[in-house]
C-alpha cells in the first residue's frame, strides 16, 4: 500500500496545518486517558524542528524513511522499525517524500483543523 485507507483520513480528524511540517498531512484520534494516536503522510522531503513533549512518544514507520535526531545522534528508522522517545527528551527529524508514520503519544499532541 502507498497510502492509508480512506476511512483513516476522515476530514474531521485532520491535524491543523500549524501543528505539522509543510508538505505533511496528518490525522489524530483521542484516547480516554488523554493519549493520542496520530499518523502522517509526508508529501515531500522535509524536517520536523527540534521539540520536546511532556509525555512519552512511540512511533513506527509504515513506509519510507525517517531520521530521528536526538542529542546530535542520527537514527535512521525505516519501514517496519519502531522507536520510543521518553518524555522531556528533545528531538528533531528528517523525512523523505512518501514516508508514512504512526505515532502514539502519552498526552495531547495535536489539535484538529
């Protein structure tokens, strides 16, 4: 597959543009305890600027490649790989066009459009 199924891309769950990098489309779902699950499609090469969450983050790459950058260390995460980022750890990333990722956050990460 080169895309998420249409039922996963419900417009009402679209992440606000200001909450994501240019050229990236995302959708979010909320858990009862305040957690969120989000997934993104990267339409072009880009970066995720350095940032910190006050909650844990887990993610996996469904397609493409995401380079996670933590304390200057570059970690290539490819299709099928997964990674856990503990809360309060500063991180950034680089992604290639066509990359799709799924993220689980221990708190509220994204606002809807």
